[in-house]
């Protein structure tokens, strides 16, 4: 029985394990540095106490039992594809096929330790909530939320959660009847943050910032952070009691000492089939892979899961001796239900269109429903819907 090693217990890694175990002809092992799958899309509600930290977690042990893959909790240090070995803190692993789904690490601008992130370590969501609670107890304050990018890779940015979180905090403060006591500011170095989603989405964001009385500081390069302060290239500053910042992404640290081909931004170079360039049995999926395509391309959970299914399919077909292959390029799209705390907007961008559909009230409940669907379907408590 061929051994397939999957590095990473996030959306991409777990979907790859689930897809491969439907076949039941491989020994599949998942290596993760934490014992749970974290549902990042619903973590925006942890700081405002709409969801608890536990509600955003799915135990990998439960997933292991449901889908019958092997599980090792370990931190990966190095990949040697020539020797078909992976080196971890606790043990080393051999494989016949390797799927790298380690995700990405965040860039570290000067003074990043003075910020909190909704897209970093999962515990960061609770830290934001704690600081927010302290400000609510005080009764007033300044809150700044934003994101940055990676100049070496236009796909290595995750701005949606920053928009969602600041809108949810606005709604939360209104519910507490404290909104007028707080100054909210959104910041980003781009001239048009959110442009990836299309012109209509940009207009919607501008309208919402004005409607919600959220100030903006955009189009200025961020040079660093200090305690309660954001510093810009033109020597201007923005003071805030709470700073939430999502840095641009870069390759996982373990890749630096590995022998896989990397892009300028340190992501693994792959072809359309998710096969790592220059290899015959190594695949890279999700945020860890260098995604090629149009300037609006973005690394999202739905693409990570699509790439996982593609890698699994291509491995299975390879073992059959078949020449059938699938590719990720046709799955490139931006799909988002952007939550505002009491409503949402459905956003879709692909090769042919860029649309936004406002979903007052119902959109919020749709995203809440997705969180339950993600948990229950992965645990095989309900059927998976086609395409999801």
C-alpha cells in the first residue's frame, strides 16, 4: 500500500485526506502542528462574542476517526524530496507521495509585535476580543484595523477578514450603544484596497465606510508600528488603542531549508496539476503554493479545497496508470460572503465577471449557516453539497 504524507491540518490538508480516503487504497498520514482544524472564516465573530473559540475548532482526532487517516501532531522543519523524507520535531517521515499543505507564514514588518491579527495564530482572535472588552469597559477609544500585501506576490494578501471585522466591531459597538464614543479607522498601503473584488465592490466599500462613519487611511506605505501607533512612509502616524493588522503572506519557514523550488515570495512552484515543478510525486496545495494567474487572483479556502481534490484525483489516476489529469486554473475565482454583523454581501469574481449582491439580514445568517455546514459535513454528520 502506497504511503501518502500530507503536511498541514488546515482546509487544504484535511480535504486532501478526505478525498484520498474515499478511495481506501493508500496509507494516508496527516501531520499538523495543532490538534484541530480552525474555521478562520467564522473567527471574525470571536472578538465580538458571537462565536466562541471552541466553536471555530474541529478536532482532528474526530476527523481522523471519521475518515480513517493517520494523524501525527508535529512541527515540520525540513523537506528532502530527493530522499523522499520529511523531518519533524518529534519524528521523521518517509513517503511515496507528498502533499504539502503547510499554509503560509505572515510577513513581519517592524514593530509587528504591537499589533494583533485575525488571520495569524488562531488565539489572536481571542486576544483582539480581550482588548476590545477592555476598551468597552473604559467606555471609549480608538480602533484601527487594516491589512498589507507582499510586493513579490499579488495573491499573498488577505483583506476580506479586515473589512468584515471592522464592520462587525461597528455593529457590536452600536448594539452596546457606545459607537459614538469610538473612533474607527481602516488602513492599508494600497490605493484601492479591495480592488481584487471588482469595481462594484470598491463602490460598496466606500459607501459602507461613509455610512458607518469609519475613517480611512489608505495609499500610504506602512513602515512600521510602535505601541498604539501606526507609522507611514510620509512620516505621518495613526494612533490607536487597538491595532488589528493582517500582514501579507510569505512562504512557510520550513521551506527555506527544503529542496523544493520556490517563488520570489517563497511559495512552492507548481504546475496546473498542483505537481511541484521538477518532481514526480510531490504536490503543493492551498496557501503554500505559488498561484499563477490574473492580478486579481487570491488564496482562499474554496481554492485550497479545490486544489486538494485535484491533487488527490491526480495521484489516484497516476497509480491507475491513467493519463487523466485535472488542473486548478479553471477554479481561480474570488468567492466571498462578506459579513457586516447584521447583513452581508455575496461577492464573485472570475475570468468573465465581477459581481456583488447585497444580502441584508439573510446574508449574515447564510454565513452563520456555512459555519455549521463546514463542521457537520466534514464530520460526516450531513452530506456534502456538490461543489462545496
